[in-house]
């Protein structure tokens, strides 16, 4: 038995069980939801707004046509889109259903003759409805699986020359796969929307540069304030006090919408915890005589930011200085790398680690991830690291990725330096 909302795990398990003569049976209802019962909170219903052309650089109509061309190339009847950032990007809409991510709960269906958006339509602002006009048919969010079954049936009744399958992202749920008819009616592959979304156009690239300049000004003001408070005023500030101040400074900048993730504000040994989160009322004060690592970002109408800086307001140890220098050299090696067309992030990851390796040192996280344009702070499909998936998609012009090597000594200190970078043709 398996909850069919799961995807890759279900398919792998199904193949394994088939090899032993068994079969995997999906449970129609999510067992956790059944146990949760009436105490389960309602689904978020934040407003969904149109994201203007001045920030997207391309109309949703043009994006849909590009997708249809891709479907024609692949000889597919259509595609159901379930990844929330892909729905938002394709239709130039943004929401706030998930903290830090300007996305909303919805599905989209694109065929060669229609575009459908499955959503609680009351969430759409008047401007969003006008933006979609009569080019997108609105349908209830809950009806997506019934519609998928109807789409599957329509394939069965079409003529022999018509496409016989639907395209589905390899990250879509097993439920959708089954509703569309399974292997006979579905081809799973990396989403063409993910590939298109990762290549920023000129307007998006300019927006990313502009928002990073404003965000950089906010960080500069924050670090100057923090040093003055800790060193000159001897103010006692907790890790949360510090991150609250940074959020306040960011919020005053043009086009600010919110944070892009929970700020990592970490002092001393906490900086060695890669995904550290300070708890209000239960975190240490920032120690001016220890390393302070701050990993933070903002959501702006014209882009998304993610920056890490590691500082010391006193006298760092020789090991801290050495580690910082090696990490910085690795970051510069990635930032200045020139490589042949078709090179992946898997191939260039060693550029960042080589300086640490010379001293038997390393770090246990990726070197870089893609980032959305006023979308999710982590975005694929390309990235820089040792994960197998990073060997599948080359880095190309228009990709925007983080560059963030690090070094960590458990219980002692941590160092990470991160900036965003865009790739372009070298010559």
C-alpha cells in the first residue's frame, strides 16, 4: 500500500516489487489526512496577483505557445503542470500560499487548443482575472483528477494520427500519472517548463541585477549597524534580534515583497550548522569575538536574492583566516570559470573544492543552485555539486546560480561565502 501523492518513490518501489512478482497498490486517500481529521487547518487562500510584463519580459501567451511547440516536437497531446513555481511562471501569476515562495496551490493543463487553470478562483484578484481574460479557462482545484481521467479517455477516442500520450513532469505525483492512464497514456520527462524558466531573458536578468544591488545596500547597512552595536556600543543582541533588524532594513527597499527564506543568523559554533535556525527566546547572543555567519535573501518584484557573508568583529584565529581564504579562493574559481558549451555543474564543482582539498578539507553541501525570478529561492534543473542530477543538465547562457562554497568545524565555527552569478557566452 502506498499514498499515491508520492511520485519517484512510488515508481521505484513499484519496479522493485514487480521484480519479485508483487504489485504496489495506491491508497486513494492520504492516511495522514484521515488521521488529522477535522483539526487539519484549511488550505491557504492568499490572493493571487498578476506579475506584470515589465518584470517577466514575456507574456504568458508567448510562453504557452513555446510550450505547445515543444509538445508538438515531442508529439504529445498536452501537459498537466503540477509544480507550483511552473504554474506561476507559465501564467505570469504570483501568490503567497507557501511562506517565502510567491506561489499558490493550482494545477494547469495545456493542450494544443486550450489552457485550463485549476484553482480556487476566489483567490484571483480582479487584475489577475483580467490578465488571464478569456484565454484561460478557470476550473475548481479539486476537479483536476476527474479532468485527467477525461483527458485520458479523449486520447482513446482520437484518430490514429493524433498524439497518443500526455507529457508529465518526472516530479509530478503518481496520482496524476494513474489518473491519466499510467504508462500507456503518459510520458514522464524533465519538464520543458523547468528548462525554459531557468533561462532568464534580458528583462529578468536586469531585474535580478537591480534587486541584488538594492539587497546588497541593505546588507551593507545591516553589517555596519551590527558592528557598531556590538563593538562600539557593546549592545547585547541575540541572533534573532540581529536577523529582525536585517528584515526591517530590507523591507524599506523598493519592490520588496518579503524574505526568500528564514534568515540564518548564527554565531560561533552555530555557524557550523549548515541549515541552522535561531529560535526566538532560545538562542545565544551574537559574540563579537567569534565568527558570525549570515545567510539571507529577499523577494522583490523584479527578482529573488540569496547571499551569505561570514564576518568576525574581533580577532579570528589562524585556522579561521586560513579556512576563509580557501573558501574565498574556491568561490572566485567558480565565478571566473570559463568552460566549453555543454559543461555541467557536476563537472565544475571541483573548481570550488580544489583549494580545500589541498589541505584535506571539504564541505558537505552543494556549491550552487538555481534561483527563480521572483520565485523559489532554490530552482532547478541545473546546479553545481556532486549530485547525479547536476551531471544531466549543462549550464548555459541566461542561467542564474548561487556560488557558495564553505567550510565547517563542528562545535567550533563555520564559513560560507555566497553570491549569485549569471552565465553568459565568454566569446
